[in-house]
């Protein structure tokens, strides 16, 4: 058993340890990514169940204010 351990190159030990660390980082990343998707789904389902009320008069006034302006033309000499 000791002779086989002596024959293993140090590169392979370093390579395996780096790969284990990278796998841990990848697992942690995907875990947090999927957790954020689950949280987002909960927020969207909560928001869609609530009744949202829009004041149509204020919305129409804001639309008219924005789109009824006459643009100022720039005169280039």
C-alpha cells in the first residue's frame, strides 16, 4: 500500500484536491441558484393572488402628460 502511494505523482494529488474544491463550489452555486428560483416563485405567486387596483384617471393623466408634449427641435447651423 505504501509503495503505491509513493508512486503517485504529486500533480495528481493536487489535481484531485482542486477538483473536489471546484465540485464543492459548483454544488453550492447551483444550490443557491435553485433556492433563489424557489423564492422568486413564492413571491410571484403571492403577488398574483392579491388584487391590484389602478387609478385609471391618474394613469390617463400621466399618459397624456408624457405623450402630448411637443418636442423641442434642435436647429443646427
